[in-house]
C-alpha cells in the first residue's frame, strides 16, 4: 500500500543528486575579472590573442586564477579587485597602446573592460553547471536612461524621402526647378501647373507617407510635402525599436548576463548591465555604430610611388588611403557611391563559386538601381566595400567589377571566416542607430551593495525556513521532519532549476523564494492533517497514510494551479521586477508540487512502508494508534 517501486526511489535519488550538482556553483560566488572584446568588426579573438594576454600578465607578475576563450571575448579571472585593476592596465597597454599611430590610440582595436566571473571549478563548468544570473540589485552594475532624439529621426526620414523624390522625378522624366529640404518640409519647384500636377500624382502613388500642398504662383509654383501624423508616429516607433535592437547587439560584446533593455515612455530606453563595473567602456559600447559604404578605387593613384607617398601622409585630394586585409595598400575615392541606408538585409552565407564565407546583402529599389548603373559604367574597375565604425572606415573587400550587377543583391567575400561573415552581417543588419541618443541618467550599483542585498535576502530566507521547519517538527513530530526535509529538497530543486535555465534572480525573485517556501509547506500541512483526520476516524496507520496522500492530492493540485495561473499572467504581462518575481514564483510552484507529494511520500514509505503491522505513527502531540 505504502511502497514505491525501486525505480521511483532511484529516480528521486538521481534527481536530488543532479539538483545538488547544478545548485552547487552558486556557493562559489564571483570573482573580479577582465574581459577583452573586439572593438572593430574585423578584429577577432583567438588562441594567439589569449597566449599574448597570458604572456603579458606573466611579465607583469600577475597570476590569473583562470583564462577562458569565448566566441566573442577572452575573460581573465583574478584573485581580488586590486589585481584586477593592475591586470586591466597591463592588458590595455599591451593590446591598445600605439604611440606611433595616434589614430590607433584614439580608436583602439580591443575593448578591455572590468567584469565579474563565477568561481566555479572547471569540473562543474565541464558539465555546464553554472550559477544563476543575478540582477543589478544583487550583483551590482550600471544603469543608464537614454533619450532618443526623435526630431533627428524625423529629419533623417525626410532627407531620405527627398532623395526618393529626386529619383522619381528623374526616372519619370518630370522636369522641376529644384528640390530642397526646408523647415516646412520637402519643397519641389516647378515652372508650370501641368508638370506640378503630373509630379503630384507620381509622388502620391509612390510615397504615400507625404501630405502634399500646392503653393506659389505664376512661373514659381511649389509642391510642399510633409510627413503625415501616422507616418511620423511610425517613424518614431521604428527608430526606438531599431535603437533597442542595436543596443542588444552592442551589449553582447560586453558579455553581460541577462541585460535589461526596455522602452520607457515614448522616447526613452532603460539599459541595466549587471556585473559591469567599467562605466566608460559601457558607454563606448552603447554608442558604437557601423554602416556600409561602397566607393570606387582610385585607379589613377594606385602606382607604387603614389602609395608610398600616401603611407607617409601625402594622400591625393579627394582620396583616402587604407590597408586591405591581405596587407596590401589601396587608395579609395572619398565620394560615396552607395551607403548602408539603402541596405534592407544582410545575411551570412557562402560564395557559390569558391565556397568561401561571404555576406549577402539586399538593397532597396533605389539602391539596386544605383548599384546597377555604377557596375555597368565601371566594368573591369575595382570597387571598395568599406565598413564605417566610430567614424573610421576599413576596407572589407575590393573586388573587380566583371559586369553589370542587377537585382539588388550584392555579395561581400574574401579572406573572412564564417564567424567574421556572421559578425559583419550582424553589424550591417542592425549596426547603425536610427536616431542619436544621449544618456540623461546614470547610476552605478557597487558590488558591495549587491553583496549586502544578497546577504539580507539569504538571511530572510534562512530564518523563514528555520522557523517553518521548527514549527513543523514540534507540531507534527516525525512527519514534521519529513516535511522539513521535503522543503529543503524543494529549495534545492528551485535553485538548481534557476541555475540550469540561467534565469535572472533579483530582489523580488528572492521574495518569491520565501513565498514559495510558505506555499510548499502548506501542501505538507494538508497531507499531515488529512492523515490525522483518517486516524481520528479509526483508520489503521497504513490506511491513514495512503488515504491522506491520495485525498490531499486533488486539493494541492487545485490550489497550486490557481497560483500558477496568476504567476503566468504576471510573467506574460509584467516587466522588470514583476517579471523576475513571476519566473521564480512559477518555477517554485512546480518544484513544490513534486517535493511535497513525491519526495515526502518517498521518505514516509521508507520509514513505514515495510512494516506490515504498523501500530502507530508519530504525527502529532501524541502518537496516533
């Protein structure tokens, strides 16, 4: 009656062991660390760079407690904060100091930032056992409130539409007396009313976002276009969403676990970076952008003498000097043939002919037409594709144009790895901010304050657990001990799940843990009271135990499902601290059902299940018989 098959006991034992393993990393805490990330799209981190960093630290007399190579960064774990600062300075000098090249010094190739890393031993990392993420209020870090310049977003949109109008007028051979961007909007001038009417119809068909108004008289007729209110709202919403997406991509380079990036109001963005200590580097990463430019190679100045003179700073007027990836010098004209504004998509892939990694670009209709005209007029000439980042350009590739290229699809390839192709596509796809942003509020939560919050939260949970366990053991004796042990298992399962899912724990989450303990013990109280009731009604101890668990099961499930529904509602519709509370609350309900019903039943069965003639059970002030 009160016996489980061996496989159930074995399964519960395995689950307990796994839970202990995956909860264990949280006991080791975090250590100061230095993180090295590429500051440019074409700069990579690899084994050679890690070896260079290791040798740099060795020369400085610094012994790291661990060095880790990730796809996008190298992390060096140190013993204390003093060593962390020394290591950061040493690495910064070794990787970014270039006194011979002032341009390099102002635009370093690597970002060296302070961070925090888990102290877990390597054998736990090998089985992917990692501590749960901690929110800003527990781990410390930086908080930014950024204001998006919506006026600049609208101005940029109007400039783009002015270019589209020029294209439409040229394609349809509609003669005008000039197109200008003025405060009132986009002003197109005409010399006769018929031409203006024809232009008006074309613009209304092709650019529905503009509201057009006729003006002027005689031979000075004008057509003024302004953005419709719904188009303005759509432009502002797009700018905000693209900026949030761009910030997400930039923050990935800092290696921040579970950053918070969310909209606040109509034109502001909140950014929280737990664990980041270096606010200067964080600001640098947040402001980073990248865009594409296509220019023609200056074939007239590609001789050895001209290139040698350019190396010494004597660059011809109208051109710029660069070094290609293969180390060869190249002269590129300043005039931009096509910019990244005409880019609608960028995806990593492979060259169909050479099978080398490549980036496939898709241009809008205007960009496709421009690219088709340029390639038709410059066959057998070289075209340079540049990635512009932080105001500086780098030549990604400079292929020879073999023929006219239409259809709006362009390919970038040549001397890049699959990872570089993926990173370049990511930068081009969402690398540029749709509108400028400025930091209007900045707060730093120190690690010591976060540690104090953790200590207070831990103490409150510990004291609450101790009070509940003491009450249960005093009131229900041996069954109270089983309930306390099941409650311990519940807490173990919850921490293990949070760690395994890499969920973020915040102060509201710690409050949810304390609430979960109270809800979990409530299920055991129901079971114990059911057993006592059966004993009072004259049932034998074995029958009372069986009936107590069976009859309490439905009540426990009903009460927990209603709580789970409320938690899911908070999870779906809440944000920030509310969402953090909901995650822990929902997981806690699942673990409490398992621990209160299965784990406690296992212990009761092991204690009483093998006794055929059970005379009494210890479940109250006196033993029931």
